[in-house]
């Protein structure tokens, strides 16, 4: 798995290929709703004031990627370093995490509401 990730870092792949790669990973499939689940736990405490999250794959996540590197880049909202960037739009998103992030935005938390 780490070799495929490293290859995608060095030569970004089409979005569908990246999604196919993630879908074949049992770990990713088990954890693709981590963000949703954790926010639910935090909200259940009644004490959540602010929660932040990594939006994009950062340079440190991809630097010297190998078998011992933690794959934090898999749970970013955008796959901006592993997926080809479309010329006319935003970077590809990471399914599960991106969709849950959008769904978690409560009306009362949105600016201007």
C-alpha cells in the first residue's frame, strides 16, 4: 500500500483511480467515517466549542513517504498531492471524510445564519 501512495505522491493519479485505491483498503473502508464518528462523540459531551481538521494533504505528510511513515494524508478532506488537479476546479476530495465534513456543518454553526 505504501508504494502505491508514494507513487501517487510522485505522479498524481486520476481521481477515480485514487478512489478505487482507497476502496480496496480494508483500513480505509473501516475508518472512512472517523470524522463523523468523532464529532458525534464530542457533541454528545455537550461541551464541544471548536473542532478543527486537516483540510489538505500537507507537504510534511508526503515528505520521504515510505513503509514507516504514518499515512495521515489518507484522511485529509482534499487529495491535492496524490490526485491530478483539474484545471478548472478544486482539488479532488477524499470520499467519506469530505462528505461527512459537509454533512456535519450544523445550520446554527454556519456563518450568517
